[in-house]
C-alpha cells in the first residue's frame, strides 16, 4: 500500500566553521506497508524517524528514493500528485497544543481540509464536521470552541478528526501521544486502534515509546542514525530482538513493576551526529559486542529471519568470529 | 434534531429564528460566539485591573470624543479659520477664554480643541499607510525568503538607519510644506518598523505546527497567509500601531513646529507651539496648552499600547 | 523506621493567587522522608508534584505562590520560618535540585568549568565546608565532580560550552553541580523526561550509584511509573494537589489500592502483556480554582459516594502502604 524505496533525505548544514556539509537525516530507508497494517518506526531523537513521515507527505525535501501510495508513484511533486497525496495521506503531529490554529474554532479547523478539497459547504459541511467529531468521541458542543478551551486529549482528538476528514487511506502518526498524560494517552491509543479497525486505515506510527508501538502496531522497524537496522513483526522484534541496538533499547525501558527484569547494562555514550556518520556499521561506536576490524569498516547487510531481518555482522552465518561474541 | 438544522437554508436564518421549541438545537448568535465572548470578557477583566492602561484608554477616549464633537462645543469656532481680534490679544486664561488668547486674539481653547481632530487624523493616516505598506512587505519577505527577503530587508535596513524625522524633514523639504505632504513624508519613514515586526513574526509562525498541518492538508499559500498567518500576527501589529499613534502625533507636531507641516492659521498643535515659543515665558499659556495636549495624547496612546500588550501577548499573561 | 526523618511535610497547603481566583495547588500534604531513602512522587500534569519540590527549594515566587498552612521541616528546622540567610545555606549545600531541561539552567556564554567553579565558590562562601578553596583548587574539585558523574575526559569538558555537550552530558554536569555542596538530599524534577531511553537508563543508573556512594536521600519527581520502579524505594501518588497513596514499590505495583493508582497502572502499556486492553481514566482533572470539596478524585471515581465529600486521611492498610480512600482498607 505504501512503498518507500531507498529514501534519502539530506539537509545542507553549516558546521561551526561555516563549511557546508550534509546532514543525513534519512539515508537509504525502504518500507513496505500492507493495506490496513499499523507499522511502527521506533528510534531515539536524531534517528530520522520523523523525517521519514514528513518526506512521505512531501513536507521535507527528498534527496533520493521512490515513494508509492496505493500503487501511485508520488515521487514527482507535480500539481496532480500533490492534490492526490493531500487527500489520501494525512499526518497527526506530536503536540496537539500547537497543531491547531489558536484563532480558529474547532469547526473551522476540522472543516479546513473539506473546504480546501471539496465543494461541500453550509449544512452539509456542518453535518460532516459533527459526524467527524462524533467519530473521535467529542460532542457537538465543542464545535464553536477555541483550542485553548480544550484539554490536550481533546485537542488531539480534534487533530485526528481533521486528519480523517477526507477519508485518507494512510495516516502518519508522529508521536501522537507523547505530549499527553498516561491516562489520556491510553484513551487515545485505544481510540486509534478502534479507528484503524473501523476505517481500515494504514498507519505509519512514529514513536520513541516502545511500549506504545508494541501496543498498537503489527510490524515495527527500528531506526538508528537514518537507517532501519531491524524490522519484523512486533512480537518477534520485542521478544527475540536480533540487533544489539534493539536489545539495548528494549533493555533501557524502565519497567513499571515491583521487580525489575534482568537487563543488559545501559549503552555507553551518545548517538553520533548525523553530520559526521561513523564508517562501517553506524552502531559500532556504541555496540557492546562489536567485532574488531570488521564493524568499523563494512556496513552490514540485511540478514533475514523468518519474520523479519536485522543488519548486523554477527548474524552473518559465514562470519569468521574474530573478536567479541553475542551475549 | 439534525433534520431541523438541515431545513434551514443559511446561517442568517438560524440567527433570526427565535427557537421556542425546546427540542430544537437552538443556536443563537450568542451560542455560536460564546467562546469569543468569554475571551473578550477575560481581556476586559485583565485590562480593567491595569490602572495605567485604563488611564490611557480614558485619555484616548476623551480626545476621540473631543475630536468628534469639537466643532459644536467650541466657544469661538471662527477663531480657527483666521479671525483677528487684536483688542483681546495675549490675554491670560479667564472664564471666557479658558486657555487664554494668542497674539491675534484667537481663543486658544478653541484652537486646541479643533486641533485634536487634525492631530488624530494625521496619526491614524500615518499609522494606517505605514501598516498598509509594511505588513504585506514583511509577510512577503518572511514567506518567500531568498533574494526577495534579502532585497526587502536591506531596503528596510537603509530606511531604519536614517533617523525617521530627519528623513521626513528632507522629504517635506523636497515636496514643499503642507499637511498632506507632512503625512506623506511621515508614512514613508514609518513603514520599515512594520516590515521588521511582521517579517520576524511570519518567520516564527511559518514553523508553527498548525501552519505545517495546513500545508499537509493541501491548503494554498494564499489561504495559509490569510487564514493562518495574518490573524496570528494581529496582536503585535495592534500593539505597535497603538504605540505608533503617539509617536506619529509627536512627529506631526515636530514637523508643524519646524513650519513644515500644517500652516497657520490652521489649528495644529505643533504649528501653534512654533509661533508661541517666541512669546515664552511671559505668555506661557500660549504654548503650554497645546504642549499639554500633545503630551497627554502621546501618553494616552503609549499607556493604551502597554495595556494592550499585556492582554494580547500571552507570554505576559498567566 | 528507626531514623528520624530528614524531611517532613506536615499538612502543607499552597495556593496561587491568579487573575481568575485562588488556585489551590497543594491541599494539605503530609509525608516523611528518611535518610538515605529514595522517594518517588508520581502523578499527571497539574497534580502538584513539581510544586511540592519547588516549595522545598523555595523556588516559587511569592506572589503568586502563597503558603496557606502547614510546614516543611528539614533536619529539625522549619523551612518556612527560617531566616533567608539560613535558607540560602541549606538550599544548595544541604538540599540541591536537578531539572528536566538542563540547558535552561546552564548559561550558554560561559564554559562548564567556569560555571562549576562559581557554584563551588558560592557554596563555600556560605560556610558549611570547613575548608576554603582557591579557585585553582575549586577547578580541581570541579574536575573530580565531573569524574564522579562519569563524564568522559573532564579536563576537556571543563573548557567546553554547554551547547557542545549532548543532553545526557549536560544533565551529568547539572548533577555534578548539585553535588558540589555535598548535599544530604537531592531533588530530581523529571530529570530524564527530555532524554532518550538509552541515555535515560544511563542517568538513572548514575543517580542510583551516587545515592549509594554518598548516602543521599533522593526525591524523584516523574510521570513515568517505570522510572519510579527503577530507582525508588517508596512512592507517593499525587492527584490534584493531594497525596492519594503512599506505598513501597512492591506494594504499589502488587497491591495498588487507591482507585486513581489502579487507573494509572491500567493506563500504562505493559511490555510483558502486550495484548492487555488499556483503560484510561474517564473525565479530566478538576479545576483547582474551584476544586471539589473532600477527595478531589471523586469526580472521576467509579466508587465515589457521599462520604467522599470529606477528605479521607492517609490510612495505613498494610505494612509500607497508606491510602487515602474511604472505600479501601477499613475492613
């Protein structure tokens, strides 16, 4: 349904000496989403996960790569593609407080995509907005309110109503719950799950919160420094992670329970800058099990398992194990 | 319930229908704008607590009223059009001539009151024209970017680097003295401030998530400008405009004082002071009352502007 | 609990005087913190957890903040009654605090070294150190502190500017500064919320390690139950300015008793049970300008009754567990 091939998004930046360099936010990512699937992208800040969402919607410039939605190639940004894309793919942003124009009533915010793309006006428009608010679980009384009169959860519902107004087939959710309190977050997650079932939507769910991704998504891709380093069904990735980064990431989540599960010691150091990427495997600077003289030279290939793949030299069956060993 | 809404043909009828039936979704104008009312009430409450802003508002209102009804309340209307009563020249304030009389025996009270209208007109026109030039330019610069922005901003910088009044004097000097030319000159030196303000605000708003959301919806550039960016720029523009009214009054008075603005016997405060200063200090009332009027209006607009900033700028609230 | 508590809140109430009326942020909270204990305060936005921490440090400007009753006792002294000079030497030396966004608390135009040295010298000026350091010694001490918080290459970091460090490193610098007065109590206000999980894990481990090494008492303020479970011994659950449950980690997760605590736990996706249906807590936080009288959770509580219009006391229902709810524990 959504196919992304070898997507690259590079930004020109100046370093502190004023020399132009490239920031490789996304560097060769391929994604294939089936219709009605919820696909999660997890990663830490700076991994480029949000940029993927923006590039798909043409809100960030693509350097290279091909994007197809529903079999339609939308890589070229011409007028027809643009109009089609805006009606068939929508995004919900992280911070509902700033995603709504403070000077517009809820009615106007939700109606905006309908006004822009269709000829619906007057009562039909009003009824459609009421219908949409009803779908997201808000009563009609909100219709003439302003965003500042709503709570965070209510605002996020309004944003979702706006996003589904034109019945898009693809919804990109960019950290939709991370600005919300847990009790509200769970309501929104529940709602998103039921919405997906009811409208047969395809979700591209971007988040740094692994538990949330696990809750909502069927498949997941783990991103590190502009690359997806492991992909598979949520169950496989979470229960049998292959890549050392995925393992570390999972081990780092604080577990809300009386007894802490045994986990590997936390990773050392910070994510390297995407301006100055490490040679070889991008994770080798922090990898606890790196193989000397290999990981810092050669980028690993994808090694397929039954329900997914990971790119790590240690998964290579032909690997001559010289240095470290997987735990 | 939906059906009843459906039958109505337009919103105007909805407003007019007095809905006595309790089952109906009665939606009066007040219902639909309840949120706006609440916001305005909050503004009003915040403003009322601000003593100096209320003081400023009072001054501005008084001068507006005086400007509106001036010609009907002044005791000697003909004194503003060049009458001469040399027998009563330079008389100190008394019960007939509240502010005294000038060197040709004209009532100063009359001339100050009638000068209000001129002054406020100049202020409004100068700020208005400056806004009309500055706001669109600022918005274009902020939105388009690139060399367009560079060009607009550098021209703005050039204008800002020359003291406004000096430039205005030069322009009036070239065009010839007169009230219209003075207004023109002031407007021409006033717009760069708005370009700066609006450009900065547009740059900030361009990165707001709701503007990005509008792009992702597919809204056109024009729609984004008029629906998303402009309405969110209005608060700082209103605040600056209110402050600028005061400054424009000062500017107009200065030009009048230099003999480049309104020409006597036209009642304009700056021009009055220009003549009156030769009569200082013995005939102090001649320059004192026009001067007081200038100070009060400028003070009033500045206090009002401060107060407006307090209520319109959310950073100062909470 | 054999030790005398190091910090006690006794029926502390705090209001904010706003344009719209009196915002009753804290409504009579009482708790003790024992020496060497690590106490978590959890709750959602608006529950008063940060306000509680800031009132210990005296960081709330008054007006609008206004203490409406009760007291905060630290080491036998009432923090609300002491002279401001005494308070200055307590805060920073004996109690110190770290914050969510370290960048806000570092001055971007000075080097890390300069800022640490300033903090060290300021602390010893207020006495309490028993030794007087020259600025060279203070620099040395600063490097030791950076080393203690495991910042790699302290000598180089002393010369770098805040923007050259990553978020995790900045938080380490702030922790080093907080330790410079050799405090007995460290208050951490959402110290890892702005950080990535792998970095969060590093910082949490550091806090646990320092706590053991220096015998610190820690108050950890967070919205993340996972963080609490990782570093704390005991948890206060706050809702709308009231403490609704005060329990050890074990009791909290095994026997959550207050309806709000239970709701909170059901709302968090459990990594171990991915198919668990999430339940939110219906309704919204009451407006604290005009809060419900009695238990403030009554408006969202499924088992609320008339009794709830009086505030229930924090009753001990088990070892290491106190709950403020009429429907719990009286059996």
